[in-house]
């Protein structure tokens, strides 16, 4: 019994990796980096014109009805389907 109480907890594996997810899965307040855009070329060009690039850091302002994002001080609204096509890496803090 005492051994179980004082047993050291296993450390996280050294090769633990962060997991990418669709932007649509991020909650309000989440900060993330854009990894890729899995949408057609015209849509990707339109998003880049609005300031969404691979490597850009974004913050989700609201995720209730579609996505409201803050990108470089500007706010952008995206529909749920388009947000699902954008793959991001959530950032800590």
C-alpha cells in the first residue's frame, strides 16, 4: 500500500509530439500556428490575401458560430467548413 502511495509517476516520453488539428476544433481563446490549408487553390489564395499564411499565428476570438479569428491585429470570420479545412498546431500560453 505505501509503495503505491509513494511510487514516482512516470515521466512523459521524450519523443512526445504536439498534435495538429483542424482549426474548427479549437476553442475560444486558443492560439495556434497554421500548418496547411486543405482547400482548393482559389480558396487558399483568398485566405492568403486576408493574411492567413502557413506559419501565421492566430488567436480564436469566438468559435460558437463559425470562427472569429484575430490575425496580426485584424479580425476575420470563417465558416465552419472552411475552418475544418485549415490544419493548425495549438500553441501553449
